[in-house]
C-alpha cells in the first residue's frame, strides 16, 4: 500500500478542502494517507472522525493568510518563512516513509516542493485554481506556470480548463480528475422535504462570499423579481480569507435595493438538505471557475443549473440539457435565464433528471479515486 502525504495550508471547510476530504475518505483501500495541515480546523476534525492520520504543523498566521496576489515589501520575508516551513516538513516525511507528496493548494505547492525535494520524494501538485488573470496577477500566474514545469513530478488538475491555463509542455505527466460527488444521488422530487413550500420558487447560490464568485450579480438580477413574492433567492456561504468587506458590500446592496426576496444564510453545514428545499441552482462566477464542485452537488440533488459559460462549468453543465450556460457578469441575462426556468417547469424537471444521470456517469468519487491511484502508480514507476 502506497504511503502518500497530503499537504494543505488551510483546514477551513472550503471547496478544495471538501474535495480533498472526499478523496481521503474513499482512497483508504489503496493508499495509506498522512495529512499534514498548517492549522487546526474543520477539515482536521472531520478527517480524525474517519480515523485518518492528521498532523498539525503550525505555520505563521501572517504567511498562511497572506493574499495570493500580494507582491510587496513583505514578500521576501514571507517567502523565506514559507521555505523554512517546507524544510521543517522534510524530516516528518522521511520518518513516516512517505513515498509521494500530494499538495492541495497553491501555497502548499510551494512549501510542499521544498519538503519533497529535501526528502527526495516524488511530488504531485493538485491544481484547483485558474492560473491566470483576473484570479491571479499576470506576474504571479507566470511564476506559478514556470514552477509547474520544473518543481512537481506530475500535475493533477480539477478540470481541462485548469490544465490549459497552466500551459504545461506535452511531456509533463498530467491528469484531469474532477472533484467528484461522494454522497447519495437523488432527486429533490423523490420526497417532499419538510419546510418546502410548493408555492415558492427557491433559487440557491452556494459558495464563499467573494467578489469573483459574483454574488453581486445575483443581487442585481434579483431586483427584477422584487414584486414576485414566490421567487426567493438564498445565498449560502460566508466570507473567508479576508473578504469581510465584500460581505458588507452585499449587505449594503440588499438594504439599498430593498431586496426582501434575498436571504444571506451564512455557512450551511447541510447543503444537500438546503438543496432539497430549492428549485434551481445558480452559479455566478465572474472569473473562470476552475471546476465548480457545488454545480455537481446541485445536479446530484436533481436541480437544474444556471452557470457561467467559462471554465469548469462548461465541462459539467450541458447547455439546454442539464441547465443553461450564460455570459458571466451580466445580471440581465441571469434574470432572463431564471425567468425561463420559472416559466418552464416541465423542461426544468427534465434538466434535473438529466443532471443526475450525468453525475452518475461522470462525477462519482469511486471513479476519481481509481484514476488518482492509477496515476500515482504510473508516476512512481517512471520516477
């Protein structure tokens, strides 16, 4: 059984960490995982509950929470601390007889490379971010692309779109593996959930509150439905990683536009339970979404989806079949798509059914785990 160290700089329950949790809780038959995190948090707690070996090696908070685009006078000191942190991990990797290092975030990719090289262990970068503007400054993206050519032995990407943005040479050992769904796939129509009012049309957007996620676009679109009391917009998710100013901006917009049809729900543990009370999932990223895991969750719950027609969503949503793909950043088009869904219940239901079938065929965790294990074995055989 292969011993693989999974490294992440955060233990917050966010998209990349949820995807890592799903992998780790299904890969134990093939892999002996060691998880090394830079802080305590939900991810660590949930993994321990599954009897997965978790080690916390604390990182300086100023480095751990440093903005990915921060290129300023503090950058050299932060880089030095990150490199020193990576060297601290190398003895642990050797002590635990780790055979491969798998990093789960951009920060951990950097210090994980230091640790893996110092321990002389093969390194895999799992890239879950769009390496390019506007998500990253051009200079930052260029540096990461350059490092991705030389530092990791292999690169896993969460979508074809993410892999293309890296601009890797053809000889690089790569794998595209989607952040798969790991729960029961079932339609919202199979049972009438408690609290679901059939007279209401509930639209949900799930994701952390961040400008690039586009919640402000939803609020602009919601203005078109102010007089239609049956249409409700729910935003599930909270501000993370220093994005409190954006949350306040959304709250100001709701008050200024008197959007009584919009609710900021904050963090929601039971996303599937929430989706069972909804009729439509929307995804409003204004920057190309690397994958969009919540889209797959919505499709698995039998919800039709409206999403931006850039990045990962173009690989999950089939336009006019499992949902609608629209131009990002356009509240008028978003409002029009929501209205179409509202006025076409039969088509909407069929889209939900086709979405569930698509998840079963392409986005289940068992396939993801098989692909990753096969990739590890092939990579290590060639090192």
